[in-house]
């Protein structure tokens, strides 16, 4: 194992978890790898070196198309000057990190080096953490503007409390995303009562949080009461595909399972929006193992494979390539098990994982090129001429046959700082951001985000 970690080092304090493994005399212990998911979301984030300082904000500009002219120029008149729309999206340079301390006397007593094991675990933690950050930022964008009320609203009401504010708090104004206001409203609809309104302000349940629950203020006042769990939709919302139909998670039952028809609808939407494929000339479908198994129960899929039972689909139980898509079995797809609701470590998904009937909501995403980007800082610039006390490198670890290449993540091994020189600190660090570029000015529709399509099904 040591050969895999030439720069390695890691551990935990001499605490209860370590003490409980100590025997009467010498600790004799070997380590076994835990089950580890394949990190597939971050691999799709297009990386770009970002020459900026930590904490700074950058604005990126995308230009729209000039509206086509199909009428002839009027004789004797100059052509009218043409214009085109622009839109901008932002990224903020932030830092993510993790650390573990190793008590070296304890490491010395183990049969396998606890120090190397801790570095191994730290590398896995960094890879999985950043993968979920990419996942959450991407999914938040591509489900934005779709929510439900959770308190209802009476006739003449001008406020309503919704389950998620995600997609209702900012709108492009003069090309830049700005908070909603009377001068920059977001148009919304209440499909159950066929009403429309304009959101002019919001109040978050959690200060500073714009993805979880909150109250929307809108005009004009309601002419018909809105019931609890009625859909609230923004006109610039991301387009969702619902297996079995509907426009809210409440409409999904356990029988509404993922079908090839849902994939076809998503691919058609991406093509309609002129979204380019990935470099392998296909769209990528990230689906959970449960959603993948549902495909095999779809009549259309079974008919396609009726006469070829030995083909790759059934031989490996893998959808593989179909409908212009490459299918990726992704156990990190958002579910109750993979979306942490602990505010200290997670709570970064702005959508419901269960509906009121207790049905698990499976979210399958079909992505095109450029659906999310990675802007990263060169952390080597953080080192001053005074040098470092320890060693700095990068991770390259293997866990259960899964190669985890943590590019652009620093591994920092700090020399012992305590008086007995026994406690070694191992840390990882990444600086940058994962912005989701918008395409609201594209002529194919009003959705702000168009480069991926999310399918909701039940399990």
C-alpha cells in the first residue's frame, strides 16, 4: 500500500475510535477498503485555470444571436442597425479543504501504517466531496424554478411559502443575474388555478440561503386560493421530464419508472436547444443503479433486445450506448442516501428527495457539452518565499479497483508542531468554483439553463 502514496500521510486523533481498536498490548490491525463510488460528475466539468485571488468574483459574458432578417431592404433606405442580447454568469473563488491528524506512536503500533491509511482516506474524502459539490451545483441549476407551495394561500394573498426558493430569487437584468425586485420580477404561474403573477421579493427561512424554503411576494394578488402542494413554476424554469406526466414531485408514484421515452424526450429537448454533444459525439446519461434497472423493465427496451439476449445490455446489465447517449451508472446520483441534510457538512441540494407519499424521487440527468465548468486557482502561488514546513504534493489513490485521480487538489503534509513531535497533520485543499453557464438568450426557449435535462421518476 505504501507504494501508492509516496507523498502520503494521514490519521485521526488518539480518540475513542482509535482507543477502541487498541488491544491489551500491541495493536495488530490490517485495513480493508470500504465500498467507494465512481466519481463521474466532476469529470464532466470543463477545467480552466483561473488567474484570480481567493474570495474574488468574476463575470463571464455570453453573446446571443442576431435575429435573422428574411425581408428585403427597402429601396432608398439604409438598413436598420442590428443588435444582439448578452448574458453574464458569475463565479466566486472559494476554498474547500479537509484534514486529519495522525498520532505517530499509534501509527507505529499498527500492523499496517495508520499514517498511510489516513492519507488514503483523506484522498478518497477529497474526491468524493468535490464530486458532490459539482453534482449539487449542476442539479440545482437544472431543476431551478420548479417547486410547490407548502402552506397554501387564500384569495387576495400576495405571498406564498414554497418548499424551495431555488430559481425564484435572481433573474437576468441588463444581462447580469440580479435579485428579483419590482423592476426585475420573475414571472410565475400556478397551473392548478391557471393564474400568473410576478415575484418581486423573497425572504429565506435560513438567512443567506436561496435554495431551500422561503416566502415569495408577488403581484397581482391571487384571484383564486392556492392549495397546499400546488405547483409553483417560473417561466424561465429548467425543463424537467416527469415519468408518467405531471409538473411536481407529488405526481410521481412508485409505478412511474424511468423509460426510454423519457430519454428520447430529453435528447429531443437538448437537440431542439442546439446543445452540442460531448467530445465522444454523444450525450451523457447519469442514472442511479435503480433507475438503470427500471430501463430493463421498459417494454420498448425489451422489444429492442428481444432477439439478442446475449448482447452487452443483458450480458452485463448495462444500457451502454443507446439513443445517441452514453449511459453512466452513477451511484452518486442524488438520493436520500447521498444528499447530506447536515448543515455542517451538506444541505446543499435545493430539491425534494421524497414526495409526501414517501416515494423516492430518482433524478436522472442527460448532459451536453459545457453544462458545468470548473474554474480553478493555482494553489502553488499560495507558497511564499519563506517556504513550507512539511511536504506538498497531489493525490493518486486506488480504492477497490477505482482509480481516484484528484487533479488540482493539493495534499499538504505538515511536520509535527507539538513539543514531542508526534502529531502529524495531513490536509487537502482546492480553490476555485463550478459555475453553471446560462443560455437564456438562446432562441429555442425561455429556460435559463439549457445544456442538460433532468428526468424525475419514482422508486
